[in-house]
C-alpha cells in the first residue's frame, strides 16, 4: 500500500475539521478528493503530505509511519518521496523555469549537472523545452503550472499531491493538465492524489473519495 491513513482527526481549537478518516491508496493509482468547500479536503491532503500534523491517527507512506520521524528526518522524507502541485504555482519570480524546477533537488544536495539534465528532460516532456530560460512573469498560466509540475517531479517522488491544480486555468489548459497527470502515471508510475471541484477530472480518475463535514462519505 502506498498511502494508508488510520483514524485521522484534526482539531483547530474547538473546531474538529477531520473526524476519523481511513483510506488506503495503492501504488500507481490516481485518486481524486471531492466535496464541498470546508469539507476538510485540503487539510487531509496536507496531513497526507506531512505538511500538517494530525491531532490523532496515523499516516503510513510505503510502509513508513511518517509521523514517527523526527522533524529533520520528516523534512528529508517529504523532499525525497512527495511532490506537491498547488492551485497557486508558488514559483519564485526572480528565477527562470529551469532554476525553479531544480530547487527541490538542490535542497536534496543532488549534483548540479544531473539535476539540470533531469530538469531539461522534464520540461521538454511537458512541452516547455523552448522556455527553459524564461521567468514566471514571461510564461502563461498553463506554462507556469507545468513548471510547477516539473518541480514536483524533479526528485522522482513516489507520490504527487495536487490541490486544485487546474483551478486557475482556462478550459483548454485545464484539459491538457488533466491529461498530463495520466501521462505522468504511465511514464513514471507515480501515485497521484488530487483535490478538485472539477467533475471531469474526478470522472477520469481511478476512483473518487467524497468528503463531507470531515468524513469520507463514499
């Protein structure tokens, strides 16, 4: 099992946002998390991605009890095994596309030559081989999101977690991004979990987890 959560709860003060969530996701699956705003989808995704500690419960990634790791080890595990794609790209405006993509690998202390070679390969695969030296302000919204996807892939993570990745894209770029996730799975066999309100993307996924009021309802 690539991702397994057991009885995940999350409280913010007196407010209980997650109310005991159990899920199991196999390697290579594309799973969508759907539900109304405020259902707890993003909170749950962040807990799966080790960005947020749950109030109680357990997260296992590829057999590792991730919240048993100390902070530095957890950060290293996250960097090496999990890639993130967000609705807002969070690209650094002063850096070029290739420099933005390389950042997680440089944090990992990967060799520069190997990192830049892989970044070029990823950007070329994503149709941006001609935009390597362009800064985010010189790229369209769809191109910026593809740079963010390449950045998520640079360390060859086991898991990609995406939070409303197509939320700011027009219909054509949204369609291309959705198809790209399936191309990535075919090429790299990654496990992909996507929070989305997009019914088309949810319908394309292997299966959908519906959330409401902090629970999985289907």
